[in-house]
C-alpha cells in the first residue's frame, strides 16, 4: 500500500510478523523486552518518518 508504518517489537521476529512494502520502520529492543525500548526511541522514529514522507510527498 506504500503507507508509512512503524512497528514495535520485543521478542517477536519481524521476519515472521512484519510489515511489507516501502516506508517500513522497525523499532526493536536490543534485549528482546519491550520494557527496554524507550518510548522516546519510538517517538523519534515516528518524527523522522513523518518528516521524510512529508518531504518526499512534496517532491512527487
């Protein structure tokens, strides 16, 4: 669908249950626990994706 998607993973393997297509961003915990994935990291990825897609959509 070519839609931006940010997925958050703890112990789940993104290869098994991941997004497909362009503009997919994976936020993964290094320890395999969501408790160790700071919300700030997810928020930063979200902001980057918004900025990137806004800029690329203006170019189209």
